[in-house]
């Protein structure tokens, strides 16, 4: 989120122009780093092995959803930044013909446009929508939920941590269905891991004693 806030003000694209390459590089770096952290957490979890070996398509779906979520925020800040470099846009027009049923039914022609004034500049509307809709109602609640560990699944989704959300869903499936919810090989692997972990914990306590 820090990078998205920074991109709102830094290296803004020109009005209708192409994106500076620096913005793409920052987006790719942040997205890849986020995915690496999620994969690292996943591989150190109890069910990470199960997902990687037996359900890679679910991991792929989580990766795709994470990238799409990051790109959605990236597109929002890009559009808002671009509008800051445009001339003031205070109205928009729609072709007159679109408001007549006879155009849609019989293709009758109509000349002219209808002009709809905006209450303020489009750049101001876009900036307020980004600030309130994304940063206030998504970023702040999402970070609060992660830091306080309240509503963790919602916090994962609001921060686009979809790989971890997939892991939580798999854990819920395992807790509800037990070993029957997994392939036999996976259940055996998990039991081995759990047994090894218990043995290691017991050995550690014995050494400490």
C-alpha cells in the first residue's frame, strides 16, 4: 500500500500518454515480493506441502487473483495521477441518439449531444474516490484486521493476500473433513510431519529438563 500511495504522486503519466517505465518496474517488484512472502509463509505451514503437491491449481488461482488485485489498485492510482496532468474536465457528453428508443429499435438518426456538468473537476472526484474508497475503506481496515488478528480472512482479502486465503480455506476443509478430505498420500505426509514435529518438541523439552 505504501508503494500505491507513492505512485499516486510520483512519476505521474501525462494526460493520455504512456506510463513511465519506472511505474511498471515498481509494480512488478512489489507484486513479485508480495507473492514470494506469501509462498514462503505457505511452505512453512502445515498444509503448504499438500497444496503444492496435490492442488497446484488452487495456488495458481491464488496467484492470479493476487496479481489482479494488485493491478486493480495500480490502475486506480494511475488513472487518478493521469487526471492531475489533464486540463480541467467539468462535464461529459453523450450522443443524443442514445436517449431515444427509436434509435435502438429502428436506427433512426439524431443529431447533437447532451451535456452533463459535473459538480467539480473530474480530477478532484477521482482523487476523492481513490482516497476514500481505496485507502480509507480498504487499506486502513485491512491493515487493522491483520495487526489485531481480527477477521483475518477479511483482512487477507482486503490486502489481496489470496495465497494465504487459499491456505486458510484448505485448513478449514481439513479441520471439517479430516483425512477423508485429502488424498491418502497427502494425509499420510501430514501425519508424518505432525509426528516429526511432536517428536522434535518432546526431544527439546527433554534436553531442557
